C-alpha cells in the first residue's frame, strides 16, 4: 500500500506539472501571437517535455539511490537513444536561431507534427538522461543485444 501511495502521489504531481505547463504554454502562445516572436514558444515546446521525461523517471531513480545501487553512466544507452532524441529536440528551435541550421524536411509538414515530434523526443530524452545514471546490470552471456 505504501508503494501504491508513493507512485500515486508522483502521478498526481506529474499531472499537476502538466496542467501548469499547459497554462504556461497558452500564455507564451498568446504572447507570440501579439509579438510575432515564435522563438519563446518553440523553446518551451522543446524544453518542457524534457523536464517531463526527467520527472517521470525521478521516482524510480530516487528508489534506486535509496537502495544505494552502484552508480555510473550507461554511455551506450545514452548514445543509442538519448543523442538521437536530443537531435529532434534541438531541431525544433535551433533553425529559428541565428546559427543558420536547417530543419529536416519531414519536420516541416505541419505545426502539429512538429509539436508531436518535439514532445515525444523530449520526453524520451529526459527519461533516458536520468535512466542512464546507473550502471547497467552485467550479463555473463556472450550475446550482444
């Protein structure tokens, strides 16, 4: 029962953070319509899901830290999953900076798909970033997968 309450409290907290995030995004969108400056909205669309993914992994991370599992960094997981998702997160707002980076053509189909890609990649990156901060279980088999 204690474990249920722990996870349910985290679920409520994440739901509250999502609610606050939608309010903030609506305010940023309204400001963007008035000022014609889309960069703050695109930056928020990129960074908020990373924070959500981070927070989604936080309960398990705290339990692992409490159990004092061996610490480390799973570089292979970060490179295989984290870096590609970070690329998609960065491609939602870097083309609108002075760096002159071009957005991949498949991301230009509509604003809805751009938002979906940014949210999905951001959540994955935030989750994998925090999940990579532990040593992977050592397997004694010779299979590589």
